[in-house]
């Protein structure tokens, strides 16, 4: 069947949107952060699914109109990062989480709310896998860079944690890199403790380990927490998801 040129022109944007970013893979770098700011993918129409990442108020309650609420990182803003967008272990070798990303030869419209399977190729977590959903865009990130969202990982450029949780002016620990030990998590807000401990338990305190990455379908367990799904993504458990591996039994 031969489609007329006018039809091809009409469907071209949809086709490009469907494939843009799909199959993205390569080698990349990681850093870590937790700035409590409203994620950039929390603004309307950032994802092609017609929805956005959920944001929360100062008391960590999901906002009904979070998409249009000013970020807590801006003066007078009241939308913050939700604590449930903290990483967690599925088992001893697989974990789920979120990240600010920058993918080479791509853009925010293609990666907002997309998921990537990161396989660590160095450090204490070599061989482990972390599946992250892109919820933020780091303007200071290089190509194929994943800034992992980990409570206590350092606020970086911006800091809304003081407004939301009463954290020190530079966040918890150093502004870049965050806290240094597991015991530092003990004094954290209750909602952030599990994600903070994760860094020193499952993640073994790894310091910016390199990765290989590939785009994958988002696990339902991730999208259920973020509230964001891409229209061209199959929402299902991935082959390395809970359906095929035992549950993590590490110390909370």
C-alpha cells in the first residue's frame, strides 16, 4: 500500500516522537543528588503521555495541581520532589529509582519519564543493575549522564531541602556529594531515611560508578510512584524486575 505524501507528512511527527530516544544505549557516567526541587519533568506536557511527574507539598503530600505549581526552589514556590521517588532494592543485584539525565543526540521531550537500565561497570556495585526513570534534566550534565536521585546525595546547584525539611543551608553534608556515612542518615526526615540507607546498603557507598545503559520499558512499580507514563512505552515489569527475582531482604 502506498500512502499519499500528505498523509506521510501528517504522521511523520508522530513517528519521530515514537522512535526518538527509543533504543538509546551506550556508556555513561553517574553522579548523585537530592535537591528537593520540583523535577523539570513535573511541568505539563514534558512527556508525550500527556501527564507529568507527580510533585508534593512541603508536607510530602501529592499536589492535585502540581504541574502548574511553582517550584520550591523558586521564591514563594511550594512544589517539591516527592520522597517516594527515592531508590529501593528489588533484590541484591537489581534496584529501581529515578534520575536527572542528559542523553546524547536527544532532548527532554524524548527522555522525560523514559526508563533506562544502568549496568554498573566499576566500583563496589560492578555488575549490579539500576533501572531509573528520567524525571529531571540537569543543565550542568554532560552527554549520557545520569544524576541519580538519592536522599543525602548533595543538593548541587539548587536547594529546596531547607524549605521543605529544614536542612542546613547547603543541604545535608557537602553541597556536592552529600553525606559521608550511613550513620548520617539516622537524623534524616523519616520519609527520606530508607532512600538514604539504600546508598550505603545496596549501593555500597559507591562514588559515581560508570555504567552502560539502554532504554527499557518502565516497570509498573516505578510509574505507579511517579505518576508519569509515556504513550509509546509498554508499562510492564522488565525481565530483571520483581516477576523474575526474589525480593530484597537487606537491613532497612
